């Protein structure tokens, strides 16, 4: 089911973008077709019985951007078919996808929106991320958006959304959601806007064992937005009410904030702050820009796929600098999850994801990346320290053909029984880029 939803959504976005896109110099659709051969000295991430393996993997990656009068869409994704040449594991298809499309049925008045996020998460977050402990997850949503213009400075917005969340193995995660949002926006001047919003939603889990976690939610908050060419700020402060249909009701404050600043054409800085109720389905929503950084240290990796609601406190930073021959990015974060009625799952985590590119020549460059995350499960006194880093040598032989050689190391240091591991791998890949 998750594959069908993801592939249908991806195909629909691609076809729609192609159908309405006028001729232009820059392509709307970029894609890469390739294959890789990887050798790992511990493919099963085992502390006591490491297995060496060779993996052949054909891949397809794509990126779509469309900003038209009829359709606005942005999407990115990858498909990888992994063939374990020694039969250590069954062959598998791995899918990553993030996409958002808005069909402007009546421009500036009535839109229909689609969004889909497909990822891979552990079946059991306390075990290693071996191939046997991985599952596909999918969060798909759709619904209408209505806009009203009461005056030049006062606008209204109303939307309805249906959301389906799905996991291949952890069936008690699967749910259907229906939500509504109403907002009034008052434009102080071209750069500053005030808003007030009310939301209501209901979440119903599909499996009978998850029915005790059904809940309804209402939010009320005020917001402020400032946008200039070099600076943007979005902030919201409010309150949330949760009606746990088979348990005690909960309520608490809501805080969301994001700030982005471009002090120069080469440098950008960002910070995000959140304090609100959330759950695993909301945690699995990420943007196409984040797709390449979904891994250790990203803060969107290794989620506990379960139906429980939690209070999330999070601070994240994003720093990027680019020169003609050099690019550097680093994104540290801190996160705290307190589960409603289930303190055994409470978590504290902190980490970072960093990447750098250095061009020796325009067609010959080095990529480096590193991610580290410490996750503490406070009630069971479990601590996992995950680390991954790698370096690749890249050669672009022609405008379309790219060769890469990647060396990677990853490990986990844990106080859990037989939970630590170390893995080294080398991968040679060839790709054709559009």
C-alpha cells in the first residue's frame, strides 16, 4: 500500500508538471539514473556476529519544481533496488519521497493540495538499523484551501485536510485523520503580517489495539510574519487542547518559531524553535530540501513508530556558506519528547548533520559528510550514541556521466546489551544525470 501511494503521487506530480510547463531554459525535471556496488564488513550491524556482504543497487533519483498559474509543485525522491549478492538478506526496494503540489482551480481563491512523505524507519528503535529492522512509512494528505479577500489588508484562509499514515510492519501506527484550519491575516505593511488561527482535528487509528490512543485536538494561536529580501521571521504562540478519547484530557502551550537570515550572498543562517503536542505521523513529514540529509544527526531519523502522543520541545540551527570552490553546511539540534501516559518512551536527543564540498576542478571534487546523535531513553536508562561519516571522490567525465567512490564508517556505542556495533563500507557508483 505505501509503495502504491508513493509511486502514484510521484507519477502524478511529474505528469502534471510536464503537462503545464512552458518551454524554458532551465529544466523543470532533473533526474539521475545509476547503479552502485557496495562492500560492507558488517551489513547486519551486529555486535557479536558481523556479516560481510556485497550489494548491487540500481537507483533512480529525481527532483521536480513547477511554479505555474495552474500548478505549483515541488518534489524530490529516490528509488533503490538492493540486491544482496550473497543472499544474506532478501532483495528489497527502498523508497524516499517528499512532495507538495497545489492545483490552483481558481487562482488566489480555491486550491486543492496534495502532499506525500515516504521514508524508512526502524521497526524497533532500540535495535540496530540492519536490513531486517527496516520498514517503509508513508504519510499522505490532501484537501481544499479556500482564500478570501475582505479588504486590501485583511484576508481569510480556510482549509480541510485528510491524512493517512501507514507503516509496512508496525500496523498499530496506521491511522486516518481529518483536520480543519481557519485563519485571519492582517497585513500591517508589505513586510509584516499578523494572524489569528483556530484548528480542529480528529485522529482515528485503524487497528483495534491502537483504538485507546484515538484523540481529538483543538489549537488556538496568534502569529507574526516578517519577510524582507535578507531576513524572514515566523512566530506563533497559543494553546492546545487534547481530548484523549479513552484516557485523561490534556492541554498545554504551543510555540512555533523560525528565523532565517542571509547576511551575505554566500551565507545563510537559520534557527527553529518548537514546543507543542505531536506524534510519530507528524514527525515523519519533511521537505524535499531535507531529503538528502535524512540520516544520523538529522533529527528525522530513527523515529519510534507508535501511536502515542508526546510533547515535543525542539531547537534546531542551520548554517550554510558557499564559495566558488567550497561549500559548507552544518545543522545541530536538541530535542526532548515526553510521551502522554507512557513515560517509558520519553527521549532526550541532540546531534548535528554536517556536509562539505571542495572542488579541485569544476569536474573533480570531494564530498564529506558527518552526522552524530545521542539519544537517551530516560525511563529505561538507555543511551545510544550514533555516528556516521564518509568521504567521496567524484569525477564528472562528461556533461551527463558521473563516477563516484565513497568510503563510509558508522557505529553505535550503547549501554544496551549487544547493541553496539561498527561498520565500514566502500561503494563505487556510476550515474547518468539529465
